[in-house]
C-alpha cells in the first residue's frame, strides 16, 4: 500500500459515504473483467463470447453494471455542486469551477490514452500492417469503451440544471426522464420514427444519474433519511423488484434482446442506443446495491479494507482505459510465440482463461504504473471559500460548457470511428453526422483547451 493512499484513508472524515467509493471501483472492475472474458480472439479477428454462447447472455443481467457507475456519479455530482454553491456564496463562476474540477481527473488520462494509441496506430498503418484481421479489429476495438466517458461528460455538464429540477420535483424529475425514455421507444418501435432512438442516450442514462440525486437526499435508503419528509416512494427492495420485473416483461414480450450489452450483428441493442429495458435493468441494479449498503459499510469500517478501496479509486480510470490494451497484448504475445489460440468457448479455451486473466491483470498493472500520474488529482486548495476569478466569472461558464460539449462529441465520435483507416479518412456516423477519427481527436483536444481556459486567472476569496 502506498503512503499517499494510507494517508488519504486515515484522513477520511467520519461523514464520508465509503460505500459510494466501493461501488465506483467495483463497477469499473466488473466492466474490465467482463471485457476480458467476452473477447473471443482467433487468428482471424476478435469476436464476442456471448454471441458464440447465447446462453451466457443472461449473465449480463448481473454483470452489466454501468448503470451503477452513473448512479454513483449522480450522487457525487450532487454533493460536489452543492458544496461549491455553499462556499461560493451565490457568486457567478461556480459552474466553470465545478466542470473543471470534475473533468480534470477524467480528461487528462483519457487524452493521454488517445494520443498514445493514435501514435501507435499511425505507426502500424504507415508500416502497412493496419489491415490485418487481428490488427484491424484491435484498432477498431480499443476506443469503443470511450463511449461511457462521453456520456459521463454530458452528465457532469447537465448536473446544475437537473439538480434544479430535482430540488423542485424530486421523484417527479426522475419519472419525467423515465417517461421520456418510454416515449422514445414507443416512437422507435411503434411508429418507426428515424433517429429518435438516439435521444435515449440522454433520457436513459440521465434517469439513472437522477437516482443518484435521490440517494444524496436519502430518498432511496431503507430508513428514508430525507430530513424534510419521509419518502413515499419505493425502498430498495421494491425498486429492485419493479426493475427486474419490468426488464423481464419487456424482454419476454417486447422487441428487446436478452443481452444487456451489445451483440455483433443484432438489429436491436439494449445498449447502443439504450432502451427502456436497460433503464429497468438499471433500477434493478440500483435497488440491489442499496440493499447491500449496510453490510458493506461494516466491511469498509475495517482500516485495511478501506485503504484498499482508496488505493483502487486512485487508479481506477487509468486501469479502465488501458485494460483492453493489456488483453490485446496477451493475445499478440501468444501469436508472436507461435502458441495455438484455441477455439473460443472450447474446453481448451476455458482452461486458458485463468492464465489469460492473470497475465492481463499483470500487464494492466504495468500500464497503470506508467500512466497513473495523469490521473493524480491536483493539489488540494487551502481550506476556505471557493476561489473564483471575478473578471473571468462572466465568460468562464459558457467557455467551460462549450469545451465540455466538444470533448463529449469528440470522445463519443472516437469510440465509434476507432483508429483504423487514419490515412484513408475512415468515417463513422455520430447520431446523423459523419465523423473521422482525426476530427474527433481535434474536437476532444480543443474542448480540453477550452475547459482549461475556463479556470480563473486570478482568484478572489468568496464569502462562505
């Protein structure tokens, strides 16, 4: 255990909700493990184990945990923004400070990952080796998980207005978003309206994010901790049961597939764009993890366990970004050494799974050691009111919002284009517009520049 993690763990205030930190780490770790297991690599390319063994798709009802990460994000964003509002004493510029603070630890490691992989992709393609079945699939695949970072950026940017809706309507704001998601699916499947399905990238994930606001107010806890009134809405067990039943009915009788992750070649995906079935799945997961909160809190009270969670949180994003690189390196090493790649899902393939996982974990650890410094937070400011530059406050929020929008469009675009065909101008469709990888990278870098420029140039102390 490194000293900084130990110091942070020992300095944790008694009021901190440690379970949220555990959920953040556990959800990303589950995604990493799922990606490692789903990859069905042969000399001819990269397939999906769940497509080869359809019976395993039922496991996605437990292992598709991205809704938990977005739920935790909503909780953290609500607390962070409210804290900044209190410290700022009503002054302008809080939005820019909030965006920059939340985005910095996310964008720095992400853009480093993008630039390193872009340089590698250019080198591979310049050498004429980018068209191979395995190398071509790797260049397309390695940026796909970035979609979640793009969606998360949108959640950060929309936190202030959605918090205002939450303050006024509470559960009603969540219900409105869920109803909008249902309406989108009705228009999509019932009326065949083109492109309407892409609205659910916002409605579904923002509804899950809104549940985090409700948790921040204590409205999801079994005891109903909301200080102003007892919640009249479902407790975790009812939420989980309703979500599970809703997802089951939609899959059984609607046009929704069983898998809660995307499958190659399927006409309808619950993930891209997300569907009402995935929102119900998110409700089931949120209710389930809330039921586990009490026993988890007792476990996290143990110093050694909590130090492990703190240490893992400090590297979680870096590990997520580089875990596919590690997995691809394991398979590339097998091919380079002339070792046979067994048929996916065969007995030999399953026998090699533990070894592949251990090697991928070890390589991920090495990559984390090399790149973790880009995830390290900026030095904490001195205690006191939030510093906001008076001259910059008037223009800093629009600049930060514009930068965030460019970043999310660039990162979402890159997740769709991949890094193959850089010299040929390969395009992909982002909603309804064609985008190339170089254009997506330029948008992400330009957005990052605007976010950084939104920072105060000279600080003044605000009244608390």
